[in-house]
C-alpha cells in the first residue's frame, strides 16, 4: 500500500551523524534505530532519543516490531552509567528509557531499569525520567522494583485491541498489561502512567474506544495513538491508513474520558515529544 498524502516523513540526514556518533561511543542502542521509527530524524535533530537498554535482541517475536528476536546477551552492568552520561552530554532535561523484553531474566530486567533510573537522577538531578517497560510477565515484585527507583512517568503500551493480540502480540496478554498499569498506580499513586495504541492493523473504531475505556479504568493518565507503519516485509502488513480526522475524533473522545493528555495523529509514537506531553499535562518539568 502506498503511503497516503497525509503521512509525510521528514528526513534531516545532516543532523544525524553527531548523535549517532555519541551513542556509538557509549555503546548504546536506541529504540529509534532498532524499531526503525519514522520520526528518528526529527527527534535526533533536537536532540533527543529513547534509550533501549538490556541489549538489542528480544525474547519475544511481536508481529509489528522490527527488533531482532534472538537469544540475548547478559546485561551490561555498566549500561546504567553509560545511559546517564550520554544523556548528560546531550543536555537532556527529559530522558526516556525502554528495553527489549527479557523473559530469560528472573526479574525481566527490572533491577537494570531501576539502576538506570537511579544513575540518570544522580548525574542529571533536574531531569525527568520516563520508563517504557515490558510486562515482566505480570511479576508484581519486578514492577515494584522499577517504581521504587522513582521514575516520573511509567509507560507500558497495550499496542492494539484484544482481538488482534494473537497476531500482533502473541506472547503478551491484554488483561495482564492492563493489570500492570493499574498496579503501577497502586504502588506509586503519584507516578504518571501512560500507554499507547497503533491503528491500521485491522481494528474497529469501537474496539479502540473500548481499549481507551479500559485504560481509564486502570487509571492511565497519558495516551498516544499513532498509525502502524510496516517496518519490514517480515512484519504484519498495514490493513488501513487511518485518516487524520479519525485520529482527531479519538483524541477528543479520550480527553472526554479523562486522560490528562492525548497525542493522536498518524506519526505519533509512544515516546515522541514525551517531554512536551509531560509539561502540557500541567506537571512542572
């Protein structure tokens, strides 16, 4: 399917080299590169990036994701400090940290997340930190480990509607993801919780509304909704390019449900403009 006229991906190649070099110097990965994000050029030019910890190989094989599915290496014990120092060199005031899913680790990588948040807050004491985590297979203690490190935003994406999970997220579980978000608020009532959805995989409009309702019932604060773009021929095909008017209708519906902030348009991604979302939601950055 050809990209419609309303999806325009901007490229700023001349502004990529410096940030890429810095990331390579520290031996770090970003989800921007590994997941082939269409906004990579725009975000790198600010600069900002979403650090991807715990390696670049995932133990799951989601239909929408281009991150390599393979046996991962042991975690790099120096990675938390590397992320903190790289973020400091970039002059970031808001740092987003995500990871591959590490079902091979007893705690799913929760302690590594916590150490990374702690290192960032030590070296950038005025920076806000957002974590975008896997589901930790529903392990409450792993979730608590992450939240005890005091991230400012806890993000976990449900990605799509429950009916499509067997194809889109075959090793995940929709009720488990909702429970994770709900428990995050129970453990840390002051943390801002966040989730995201992709459209264009074959979902119905009413199914999306139902997911939004479920997220609000789980006390989710922030919501992102974007268009799924097939990253490679090995990934699921796009079933529909959803018109911007539909994204706007969903944004208005979500705000009416009580979300603090909603970003909804074709090129919205979970961590894109995360700092702006945090600020607009009337929380001091």
